[in-house]
């Protein structure tokens, strides 16, 4: 929590937060009006600018060591709305600014407007919705007002759902409709919690709320409702049913963004809620429930991933499992103990490394499906010789999922295991180790046939472009490099967090 | 004067409500769609007309009275059109099995 | 118990009864018709809560436009109902679901009863700054000034919904028009209604947008009425649904958020930052934004109701 | 009992009803309908909070009222998107089931539009 006064005034550089949001919004509006193949050009042209803005925000926070704040319309909360960026926000902004453009440049081959046609359905929808996803994520990361975040969540849903069924096959339509129903359930519950908080405290500003919240019945009910709603959107076991078909059936670049970023958007809000809005409400029972569900997700998701016959479904179930790890941070990082900061850093690092690793794996799987015409795991024999770069990218991503050194996944899980041992909560450590073994199992299931030599060379339908393979590989490298994050990176992550919460006495 | 107006209002609204009630009973009790439609439109138009008539003396000013009459006219228009459409749809569907 | 209280209790009972009907009704069509009635009853509840702006929105959008959408969907889905009933959950699961829902409802009821009265409020703050916006209707002030960012983003949500709905068209229909094919036969009565109602409705819609600055009403309510008028003349086949590639349609759809965003960004230069209005110019700027938003809503709602394009573009 | 409390209890009951319909109805259109019921219950909760916040000469706090207006419009857009998805699904398959195992089509490359 920031000092109250400084959280309610615009800081130098605060305008960057506005730019980060309105840039993709301008892109959406322009793309729809000008239309045709210009939608693609506008989206791709704005991406480097958006990356620059995200980087500038991170540098500004690093330089000043303080969060950035912008008061919208000049109306100070509680009446108005504030945008705020702390270290965590900045890191997420930069992650989105890397993964979205990667998916965008990768998707140029999938979503080109055909020659001789001014405008086509799938390209226009894809390029506008991709920008919309980015805008929505940036608002989620920067929003300082719970109702504004509700609008952001809806924006995210409306951008994500149509991406799932862009190719119009029946199974994608079913997946999209299920996704939409789960997401709507999630946002309406979130909104109900927002109503109760407003009714009790007369503000929805995160910083003002955190100063006013006390442990009382309305707050417990609100916290329960909002968490349940956000869990449905994050697809935590047992509310994960919508995720595998949606993520596995979407076009590869869309899957990459959905798995890497969209589920993290609602997770980000759960972290905001429990660590920033409701620190007065550290309930051991609640954090244990979250972690138990997380543990179940790790085991259940991994075992189902082991049994899938299609590569993209395997990766989607692995997302279910990897989301589980995120929730282990709740019992470990609350309470301001000596190990809390480690656990929090571990959780955030898991968010980041999974984002890059999973984006790389979905893009790699997309390349495999395009060049083979299928993604049946049993028929991948000899793939390593045909598409070495793609298989390498998949393998590096898998390294991070398993938590093997040196990788971001290893550093994240190491921090979490360390915290669970120090806090005496051994159970979580055991689950994490088991999850790592299972992840090794499902990654091996893909790599073993891919690296084996087939009796006949694998027939590819079309050759893959080197640059698209390079995009997947670059993302996988980032996931690995996160394992070498220096101590300064973790100091940066803690900017804007209260000393008490961070466990720094 | 105002007492007479009030009595008029009460009587008109009660009569109007009675027609609404009769229309509703018709809707529930009549055997097929066309007769039900008949009961509804006839009774509701009359019922609403009487209620609006009863409220006119209570309206504050000319504008208020005009608005009440506009409400009545709009409902008449919509009711008549919808009744026509439903009847058309029914005729097209015939013979019912 | 006063008469008003008795009426309140009667209204609440009626709302719940109709709501229950929409859940238990055997046929989807009947349930949807119940839902439209439910929406109108709910508008009365909003009037009783002294929220006339919300009552207007609920009647126009929550009940009216949503009703048209759901009724036409229910009519088209009649044949699919019988197979779906085979998938009903078993009794134990339904019992479990019922228990969970009852617990949620009971917890909420308890919170409602425990909530302090008078409760927390931002009404004094909203009133205090109302003069700076030049408006008389505090709700319009919240929507276009205090929380302008929400409203602008919500316009973007509407545009995404349109893109999402359009993206569900088969490829060959892209660039075509939504809605059913034009048929030779005219529904005389409907055409008559549309001819009579549309001019009137347009006047009422513009009026409601205009008075929204000071009295109940505003861009949402006025725009919804204009949208209804456009839908009725399209339903009566007096005008054709536009091609989704028509430049004027695209421009109308984005006009609201574009003007909102442009004036917001202008605030960096001429006022004290994003979405701020220069002193003394707040009211005209707010009305300017609202005018374009009304236009955009009037175009967006019918596009959402009509669904994806359903015929190939004309050469 | 005040109007506000009564409306709040009605809202709570509507939320329960809507949630029940959303979970138990197999037909997606009925789920969409139940979602709208659930949403209107949530808006009523906002409504009583607004009414209890009557102050400064306003009969109700304008801030929650503005949020409800935003919410109604968003709920309508969501309904429109869901209905469009459902109608397309029925057009393609003739059925409305949401079971993931329903259409038995061979998996294909699927990545391209």
C-alpha cells in the first residue's frame, strides 16, 4: 500500500499509463473504420510503440523507485478513477508487450487478407480483437478502481471469446460458448462483490479501500464472491472445464495469447484483491482452500495432459496444471513472515515464465499442425529432424514447465518450495515436486517420438518459415533467461508493495 | 369541484380495472388464440382508456394531460398492430393439428 | 402497513413469481415472454427506488431490446428444445445446485439486512462538483465526467461485441447485410406502425438525450429509443439493413468512442489532462460527446440484435 | 420494512434463482436467460445501495446508478454475443449441446482460418 496522499495525485510520467491504454484502443477504432488489410498494418505498426510505452513505464518506476499514478479527468478518488502502476504491473505490461507482438508477427501468415479481396472476415476480426485483448490486459494491470476493472474484465472476455471460434468449426463454437458462459458467470459474481464493497465503504479505489477494509461479514461475502468469479475466469480446478477445448481449438497465435496472458489477467486481479485490497482479511482457511484447489489442479491437469492424444490439448491441460502452481503462493506469501517475500516473488515469476514458455509451446504446436496437417502425438516420429528449431522451442518451454534449471520455471518453483519448507507447510512442496515429475512425463511423451528417428522420413505438407520458428524459439529463450533474473529484478517487483505485506521488517 | 373530480377519477379507474380484470380472465379461460386475442385487445383498450380518462383531472397542467393521452394513443397503436400481426401469424399457420 | 408498502410487497412478489416462471417454464419461448414482462416490472421497482434513469434504461435495453433479441432467438430454436431436455441434470445434482444457490441467496439477504442505513455514499461529493460540470443530472455527470473512463471503455465493449457477432458469419457473407432476406410480402400493419411511430420515436429519443443533461435521460436511454425505431423500420421492410462494410455504418458505430477519446486526449493540451474539460466548456463538450454516443448506441444495438451478416455482399 | 430492504431481498432471491437456472438448465438459451436474471438481481443490490446512500438532496446515490446503467448495456452486449454464438452453433450442427465430446469430427490442422 502506498502512502495515501501520494496514491491520490498524478505523478510525473503518469501520462504514460494513459498512453499504454489508449494506444491499442485507437488501433481498434481505426482498424474497424479503415478496414481491410489496413487492420493488420495498424496493429503491427502500433505494437513496437506499445512496447516502447511499457518499457518507459518500467524504466520510470525503476528510476524513481515509486509507483506511477494518474488521476483520470482530474477527479480524485473516491469520486474519480485512478490508474496506478507498481513493479508487478510494470512487469506484466512488459510481458504483454512482448507476447502480444510475438503472436501478432507470428499470425501474419495465418491471417492475411486474401489477394483481390478488400476485406475478409477472419483477418479483420483477428487483428481488431488482438489489439482489444492488449488494451484490456493493460487496463487490468493498471486499473486502480474495482468497477473500472470490471469493465476491463468484460473487455477481455469480449475480445477473447470470438478468437476461440474464428474458424467456425462446430467444436470451436461449443468451446467458445462454454467459455463465454463461464466468463459471464465470473464477471457477474465479481460485480456483485464490488457492489457489496461499495455499499460498505463508499469507495472502489483499491488504495482507499485497503485503508478502510475491516474484517466484517459483508467483506467476507464480497471477497468470496469476487474470488469465485475470478477463479472461473482463471480456470482453477474445478472451474477449469472450459479451458482445454477453448485453448486447444483456437488458432495457434490466439491460443498463445489466451494461455499466456488472458488467464493471467484474472489471476492478477485475485492477487490485487487478496494482497492489496484485503490484507486486513488474512484468513488461513481461505488461502488453504485456494492452495488445495491449486494442488488438485497440478495433479489433475498433469495427469490429464499425460493422456491426451493431440498436442494442443496436451499443452492446454498443462495450462490447467501450471495455473495450479500460482495458487500455492497464497498460504505462503500472506502474513508477513520472513519467507513471504520469497513466496510472492516465486508466484510472480511463475506467472511470467509460464507466460513465455506456454506462448512458445502453443506457437510451436501451431507450426507442427500447419506443416504436418495434424497434431497427433503418436505420429510425430522424426519431427526433430524435419523441424529442429520448433522442437527445440517446445523443449525449452517444457524445461521451464518441469522446473529444471536453468529456467524461469525452476527459479519460480525453487522459491515456492523454499518458502513452503521454511514455513513448515511441506505438503505444497511435495505436490510441486510431483507436478514437476508429471510435467517431465508429458513433455517426454512429445519429445521422445519427435527426437527418435523414423523408419521413413516425416512428410511435411508445407515448409515452415524460419522467422516464425524463430519467434517461438525467442519466447522460449525468455522463459529460460528468467531463471537468471538478478536480485535487482525482485527488488523491482516489490516496488509499491507495503513493507508489512512483503515481509521485510 | 375537486371532490367531483376525485369521485370521477375513482369511478373511472375502478371501471377501467374491471375491464382489465375481465380481459385477463378471458385470456386465461377462452378456448383458442383468436378469442383470447379478442378478449385482451378489446378489454385492455377500454380499460386503459378509462384509467387515462380518470387520471386526466389529476394531471398537473396541460403538458401532463397531453402526455397521458399520448401514452393511451401509443398503446392503442401498438396493441392494434400486434393484434393484427398475431392474427396474421395464426391464419398462416392454419389448419392447426 | 401503508398502501404504498402493500403495493411494494405485491410488486416484489410479482417480480419473483415472474422470475420463477422464466426458470421453470417448459418452453423457452414462454420463458422469454415472461422475461420481457419481468423487465417491465423491474422498471417499476427502479422507479420505487427513485432511480428513474435506471428504470428508463432497464425498460429500453434490459427488457425491450434484449426482449426482441431473445424472442427471435427462441422462435428460431424451437426445434432444439426436445433433444436438450435429455441432458437434464439428475435429481441429486439439482438438489445440490439448489442448496448452493439457496446458501448464496441467504448470505446476500443477510448482508442486505446488516447493511448500515443510511449507508456509505458519494452523493455529497457528486453534488459538490456538479456545478463544475454545468449539468443538473448527477448520473450524467458520473457517466461523462467523474467516471468518464468507464463509459468510454464500455463503448469499446459494445464495438467488440459487434465485431464478435459479425465474426460468426460464414466467410462468403462477409460484407453482406444482416437480418432475413427481403421478402415480397409486406406486413401492412407493421409498416403502418413503423411509418407512424418512427418520426414520433425519433423526436422522443432526441428529446430524452437532450434533457439527460439536467433530468432523467441521456445518451443510453435516448440512443436505445432511436435504435428501436431503426429496428422497427427495418422489421417493417421500409428500409434495408445496411451492408456491414458500409463506411457510414462503421463511422456511426465508432463515432461515440472516437469523439469521446479525441476530446479526452485534447484535455492534455487545453485542460489539465486526459478526460478533463476546460473550465466553462464542460457542459457543451459533454453534450457534444453525448450526441455522438447517442448516435453510436442507436447504430450498435440494432446491429447486435440483427446478428451476423446472412447473405453475400451485393456485387 | 423499507422499500430498499425489500428490493434488496428481492435481488438476493433473484440471484439465487438465476444461478440455479444457469447451473441446471441444459439448453444454452435458458442459461442465457438465467444469466440475465442473475444480472438484474446484482443490479438491484446496486440499487438498494444507491437508495441507502440518499444524501445531499439526491434521492439516491448517483454513482451506483451510473454503474448499473453501464452494467445493463454490458449485459445486453454479452447476451447478443451469446445468442449469436448459439444460433451459429445450431446452424452448423442442428443441436445445442455443450458437451465437449459431442461432435465427432477428426482433428485437423485447425490453426488456419
